[in-house]
C-alpha cells in the first residue's frame, strides 16, 4: 500500500522560506508522477506544483511561480517543495499527491488525477 508522509511545515514570517518534503513508501517511486496541492480554510484544494517521473518536466501555479520550486530525488523516494518569499496568502495545509502511471509524459495538475495523498502539513505565514 502506497503511503505518503509530508514534513517541513511550520510558522514563518512573511518573506521567509520553508522546505516541504514528502517521502513515498510501498511503491516504485519512478512509477509515480508527483505534485503538491494546498487548501486554505474555506477554499477548495488547489494545485501548487507538479513534476513528472524523472524530474525533467515540472510546472507551478501562477500564484507561486518564481517563488516555489518542486524537485524530486528518485534515489531517496522524495519530492520536495522549496518555498521562498512566502506571503500570508500562502497559509494553508499542503498536501503531497502521487499518481501511478506507465506513461512517460509530463506532470499532472488536476486533483482528481491523483490516487494517493499524504495527511497534509500546515504552513502558516504571518504578516
């Protein structure tokens, strides 16, 4: 059974940085396309960043482009989200997601594409 465990959330001041990490167990990591989503109180879950199986293709939501960077380490079964220049509006629960696929294509950005989710990690940015 595939499990995803996130870490790295916390409280940070505006302008600061955090690095989230997610480790996948119970599956062959390179068989999974990975992504980060977030959900703020009272709002729908939204795509933050996605990355394909090799790390050679990735994409970021316009709201975080230039500030956040997704990466993966296939040797360690991890996907990270480096978050810089954080803003109060980045406050949310951040979720790691995995989609098993045999197609060597790019990343996915739709929440319904992903079958496996972590428990989430809280990120709070104070002004």
